[in-house]
C-alpha cells in the first residue's frame, strides 16, 4: 500500500504516518500489507540488524510447527492467538483446522488494519469456529472474557503469545498478564511464546541499537529480555522438549537451522 491508500473499513485509530509493528513485520516476511513509512523503518532496522528478516521468518515457521504439534500430537482443539498480526500464509486456524476441522480459534489484536484484514480473510471451516477480539494485551481480563464467547474454557486451550510480550515494557506486568490468562484455562492447556533477546549466545547484541531506533521512530515501543526473564514466563508450567531455545531450532528438522535471537518455547499447564 502507498501512504495515499487506506484499507476498507478504516479506523480513526489507524495512523499511516508512523511505522507500526504489525505492518513492518508483514513487510519483513514478504507480505504486501504495509505503507511506505513501514518499509522505510523496516529497511533501516534491517540495515542495523540484518538478521531481523530471518527472525521474522523463523518466528512464523515456529508458529506452524507449534500449532501442528499441539493439534496432531497433543489433541489441542482450541487456540487463543494474542497479538495476531496481519494474516499471511498458514495462519493459526488454517494449520489447526487442516489437522482437526473442528478446531476453534480466537484471534486477539488491537491494530485496526489487522482487524479489518482478519475479519475479511480468516474464515473458519464449517465444523470449527474462528473469532476476533479487539483488545489490548495489557488487558488480559478483557481478552479472557471475550474468548469465552467462542472457546470452552473448561477444556484445554493453547495460548499463543508470539512476539507480543516484548511490547509490554514492564517485566512484572508481562508476567502478570501470562499468569492471568493461564489461570483462566484448565490443566492440559499450553503456553506458546516467542520473545526477542539481546543474549550474546543467540547473537542478539545487535538488537540493542536497532530497538533504540525502533522506539524513536515506530510504535509500539519494544524491549528485549534475557533468557532468565523469558524463562520466568513459564513458571509453574512444564516445558515441552527441547525447552526454551532459539525459535528456529524448536522441533526443527535436524539441527542445522540457523540460530536467531528470538527465544521460543511451548509449555503445558499441569
């Protein structure tokens, strides 16, 4: 999209003059739903931190492997995808419903362009259900309440938090968000999470200056966290092997996938 274009059903909340994460992320993974300002910021971040496009693609591939594993291997039939982002190939409901057509998925986002596209493109199988909630991750009670209209919260739910808690700048608040959502779902539910890091063992040092530039030129502001801080989001949960690793390495074929500075893990609520 050019800056002169606006998606159908535009909202007064839609600001095309400032780069937004959902649209820049879409640009990095090769999508078309972004504006010139998103491309400009995305190119600058990529020049400072060239691996960012690999991170974006690895995060998306992790989503596919995690949803497939949970649906096929663990029998999960309900997904709460918080921080949906713009639809692209193989969205959560498409992966889950290919394996289990009766799967039910609730998407959560509060970016107007995401919601416009979601309502247009993310349609369900006849046997299953797909719904969308306009809600902010900072309001987990609202998310849980909205999800309950489509999901049976007495049965296991996979809570998807891919690349979303990094936009909750206060770490204790981020932990409380996870605790609130996971407290609302029963035993057998899962937490699926990815999060950027500056840890040197994953090559994350370049994230520091790139994130500083992002926070000065784009929205929403972002933060990286250490392995220990990210691991704490899984307190009280049982990590699925191989645990907390670079998201590119989680259940990847072989061990040749390049490491990216984005942790990923899946855990089960006992």
